[in-house]
């Protein structure tokens, strides 16, 4: 059982926006959609993209690093629609 004192509030972790040319500025979902990394911290990342993500679901994210591509399994915590085209 997890007590409230044991829960880490990820939104309070220091965040930084990656530079546009930095390898962490873009990620790709396993299905091929590319997402822009708005900001990132040790506990998560805020992404901007055009495909639908549902809170509570798991996604496989390809992160490109200097050493190659790494597959990271992540969980969608929150999602919102900002605009419709």
C-alpha cells in the first residue's frame, strides 16, 4: 500500500526545455508519429504531437541519443486537445 507521503509529485521536479537541435528535442512513437518535446525532467516529459494519446495507457517511445535509438515504455498521465484542424 502506498501512503501519500511516499508518492513523488513529478510535476514539482525541475524541468527544462531542450534546445531545438538537441537529440532530446524530438521523439517518435512506435507507430511512427513524431512528437516535439516541450520540456523534460527526471520524472517525465511534456510532449506536443498530432496523434491521440489516452490517459492511463502505455506507449513505446523511441528516444534518439548520441549512442543510437532507445525504446522507452511510458505511461500517459494526462492528455488534452489544444486545437482541432
